[in-house]
C-alpha cells in the first residue's frame, strides 16, 4: 500500500496494526472515534510545559523497524504492569513482531534513552499530512516520569519540524479512562460521519452524542 493511499484511509478513520489496515464497524456501538491534534494551533498547558522541560535530557534516535531483545523486554514489563490481563501482556516474540515490526508503509522506530538506558520506544507512521502514532511503551518503574505525555509532545514537535499539519492519535473512547488523556492535547479534532470536528464542541455541547444517537 502506498503512503498516499494509507494517508487517505487514515483521514477516513482507519488504523494500522502490523500489515492489517482496519476500522471498527460495530452494528450497535460507535464509541471508537478517530482523533487528531491540530499541530499548528497546539499550545502547551502548564503541566505539559513541566513535563516537556523535565524530560529534555532524554536522547531520541530514529531507526527502521527492527527486533531488539531489550525492546521486547521493555514491552513485556510495560504490558504486565499497565495492561495486565488485557491479552497483550502474554504476547510472544512473534506476536510482538507482527504487531509492531511489520509494516507496508513508511514506519519508524524511535528509541528514547537516558545515559544509554532505554526508557521508551515509539512506533510512528509518516503520512502526507501528518504522523500517525502507532504505539508507545516505556519503563513504568521510573518515579515521577510522564513518558506517555512527553512522547506525544515530542511527536507534535516532530510534526512541526517536518511541516506536517496533524498528529493522528488513533481512537478515543469517552468511557475508557485509559484513552481520556488524548483530550488533553488541544485543539483536538474528532471524526464524525466523515467530518473532522473540534472535540471541544463535544465537551461543551455534546454534539457527538447527538450525532451518534442519530445513526
């Protein structure tokens, strides 16, 4: 699949998992909503400025997709502690490779290290109009760290450096507390009936519930 074709699919709510391109299609549920950050209009909140400053010592490095035993070990620890009993905490090496290290599009693996100590790994797809944040895992044992928030801020900054308009953050589910963090990166747009709309409209006026209820 060409980057251009995948970029158009992302704009209509599709996502990638390994070689698979998918979009939720549940008959009685429309809770999974695609969201993207408007990079050019994004501004840091006070807490985000603190996180950004706190992690400036981290050294990022960009690589092609590849298997590294230290990455897999970090992935296992992350899944066990953050997503226990979610299924992915039992992923074998082959499942890990199929999920994160296979791609038919332009994908990169980003390492983040502190004095050569691996702290975080992130997979991103490069698109014509933005970056797609595929998956990130990190060392959950580091005290006072906000690696997840810092990683999104770093990806937003990378979009700016590359002159890209959007950071696609995948699906947002209002009722899922583990996904609510995405609403902290404003201005955030959500895809409803083929149109990208500001998520703050939903927070203040609930137009998404009306749109979902009308289907």
